[in-house]
C-alpha cells in the first residue's frame, strides 16, 4: 500500500500533478505560507476563481483550476488552528485529507500532492500531523480502492524525516 505514497522535499507550487492541495484559511482568498506561495505562482486568476467559492469551513475542501501552476487543479482545504488538542483538531485535520481525496476521486484525478496542512501558522505539532496525514491517506486508499498517487510534500528536512520514519514503521509492522 505504501508505494502509493511518495515523499518529496521542496516547493509544492513546482509539483506537476493533477492537483496540489492548498492549506488555506476560511476566506479562501489567500494568506501567508503555502497559501501565499500558491496564489503567487498561480497568478491573479486563482483569487478570482476563489472568490466564487464563498469560503469554506474547517475540514472542508473545494476545487479550482490551477491556472499558471504546473498542477491542473488546486484543492483548497482549511486546516484546524491548533489550540490544545482538545478541540477536535485531530478529526478536523483528518477531514482535510479525506475531503481533499474525496474531491480528487470524484473528479477522476490520478495524482495529488499535499503540504503538511496546519503545521505552519496554525501550529499543529509536526509529528502528530504527519501521523494523521499518513494514516488517513492509507485508510482512504484502502477503503475507497482508489488508484490515486499521493505525494507528501515536505518543505523542510524535519518534515521529510518524519514522513519517512512513519512510513518505514508502517512497512515493518506488516
Ligand atoms: P497552515 O496555516 O495550515 O499552518 P502554512 O502555510 O503556515 O499553513 O504551513 C503549512 C506547511 O506548509 C508548513 O509545514 C510549511 O513549512 C509548509 N510550506 C510553506 N510553504 C510551502 C511551499 N511553498 N511548498 C510546500 N510546503 C510549504
């Protein structure tokens, strides 16, 4: 199963896939971090497309075209702001991955790249977030018998190491 997930370190705006996922905020009108980078690279048409979406709730995901990006589409999802771990942050983060994959499946997309949602400005602890990302993706691919190829994009070495460690542990458990 794990061969369906690969890890790549770098800037998600450069990844050539059917869809990249944006860690957006509820307005879906752009922001800092990966959101800012995606809007910058996609060009102003992305913001115009986002205006028509009418925002999104935490855990939801919505689709636009990719405009000037190498990716055909952008799936905008709103990660939870991490407070203390007692405000359903885990369920909401899981919902981001699940909703994004659901949209990809619905639109017959074959490849999707995720950033480490909520682990920047939204302060989700990196290791917990990586665990949720990988387990949710594997569960989705298994239960939905989905043929989607998933790329986990790590912006820094620490995130890449975390993803590799978690996938390796899953491999040895089997
Ligand atoms: P959030 O508000 O959901 O925390 P951020 O954009 O602040 O979103 O951070 C989410 C993750 O995306 C962080 O791990 C950050 O290092 C990473 N990130 C920032 N810019 C990029 C980029 N251009 N490509 C891939 N990942 C990025």
